[in-house]
């Protein structure tokens, strides 16, 4: 039986340590995967706000995690401060998506709220069913974010507190063999982006002209969720694939459907 992505060259731009699941999913369907990690996560410029929140963790009615990266940096900071994970386990916890929920589960943290739609809008929709009046909510996020969650929770009557536990930056790709191979072969069927930063940094590395040449030659672009798609389209670049579910499995399903439709049209 022919695998659904056989013969397709797919570029994954997710960070080192974060791309394993996505690469595995694509390779199991026969794709040739090039891993060009166009983003890396480092600690925030200051831990002051985070440490202050941790010192009064019992004050918060809810703690909201928007990514596995946030969980990794936050729990690492708990260990550095010798704060037991039980302090977090005692809070009501919201996770933006299934993979984030799974990360929390690995730390023994039970997720109280998991939205049906795995993004900020889905989380806010789920919170609408709860009386959040004067609820203190801790948002564990990267340094740069849209602010959508904080604004939405405030509109629901909550008192959100945002803390940055990591920041994104562009890595040095000069030694990336897959990038060199891509530029040499000048061929990829699909570029996948899992955040606005992965797109911006990738374009900075390859150049806007090269991206346009690839698109003109039939290369397609996939975004994992609405915010990533919006950031790409704001740069006047067409997004061909946008999954209904903002997750690795959702992205795979959307890509498979996209190529099935192309085959059917032929």
C-alpha cells in the first residue's frame, strides 16, 4: 500500500527537542523530512515576575499553560527554587491543547479544563461556561504573545496575571545540513510552520525571493493554527493548508487531505 505522503519532501521548522512528534508522523506516512529548526527557546530576560507569582501560587484560582515549552520552563524554575510540584497540582489548571495537557500529565498535574478547539479562542469559549468574576488567573506564556488570552479573560471578569517563562529567538542555521541540502536541491513540496516566529526566522534565513521562487514552482505552505496563518498572510504569503485542530496530528490530517484532493483532481 502506498503511503499517503510518499515522495513528498516536507520541511519542519519546529525547534530542536520539539519537532520529534511531527517528524515521526510525517515519516510514517512516507515523507522525506527536512528539519530546519528556525526557532529556539531560551530563558526570559528576567525571572522576577515568574518568581513573584510562584511565591504566591496559592493565591491563583487558575493557572493557564499555552504550550509545552511554558510547562518545561515553569517546572524547571519550580525545581530551581525548591518549590514542590504539589503546589502546582493543587491549582485548577487549564491547557490550550492536547499536547500541552499531555505534558502536564507527565508532571503529575491534572488538567481541569481542556477546550474542544485547541487555541486561545477555544480556551476562552470554554471559560465562558465558568463564572470567573474576580478570579485570579496566572497565564504562563512566552515573552512575546498576542495578548488575546489576557484581554479575553479580563472581559469575562477575571483578573489575569501574565508571566514570561521563556523567549523565542532565531538560531544560527549556518551549520544546518538540511537547510544546505534544501538550498542546493532547491526543491520542497511543503513548508510547515508552527508559530509566527518559525515563519519569520525561516524567511530571514532563506530570503523572501527564494520563498517566492519555491511557491511559484509548486511548493505549498501549511500553518498549524489561525495565529500562525494570520502572521504569514500579513506578509502577503499564501497559506495553503490550515488544520481544524491546532496540533501535530491535526496538521498531518490536513496535509494528507490536501494531497488527496490534488491526486483526485488529476
